[in-house]
């Protein structure tokens, strides 16, 4: 028997290129949004949430400071998701994301031991700098180099030029 997806609806063989279409569709979708910036911001918020060790009863007893330790990384993760799902508002989400990421320095174990803080700042910066109208980059293939063309001989400079101080 053939591999999954190798037969079409009427028992006809499907070309190998047709089996690779979903990753291309995902790549096109990903190219139309600040995907990597949003993903890094989302991962930064998740990492900071995972570094929090206190149970919810301790957080509620600690008051506003304890709640902020969970609220700021949650806002980071939401901004990361919104960057991916709603790229039209990327400037607002990236500015909020970088401010909240910097706020976790104080509230959440030095920003998740610097890892979540750095992921959040780098992801927000990537999203802020993303340009929606720029074409996606394509891999460049090196063309074979042609033989170098010899340069034409250059005549010596004319010494009768009045603008030339040496002449």
C-alpha cells in the first residue's frame, strides 16, 4: 500500500508537490503577519508564568503585588497571540508587550530569570519593526560566476589640465 495521501479521490496518484502544499500555505499565512515576534512574546510570557512557584492562595494573600506577578506575563502572552492573529494593530500590541515585558523585571522573578524578559523584548521589537507591505524573502541561489572580464587599459592623465595643481 502507498503512503497516506498518495492516492487521489478516484485512485489516481497525487504528485509529490501536492502533498507539500499545507506547509506552503502556512508559510504564506505566516509571511503576512509578525509571526516570529508574536511567537517570541508568547513564549516569553509562558516562560515567566512557568517560573512562578507560588500557589494561587499565596498570591491572593500577597495582594496586588502577587497578582501582578501573574497578570503581566499573562498580558505578554495575550499580546503575543494578538500580534499573530491581528497584525493590523501590531504597533500597539508591540509597545504594550515591551512595556509589560520590562515590568516583569520587578514583579516576576527578574523577568523569569532574564529569559522571559529577553524573549518578550526581542519579540516585541521584531513585531514593531515588521513591515506588512514588504515581500517575503526568498532564498538566493548562487549563479555560476562568469569568467572575469579584463579591464580596458587606462590612458595616463593629461598634464596640461589647468585645474590640476601638479600640472
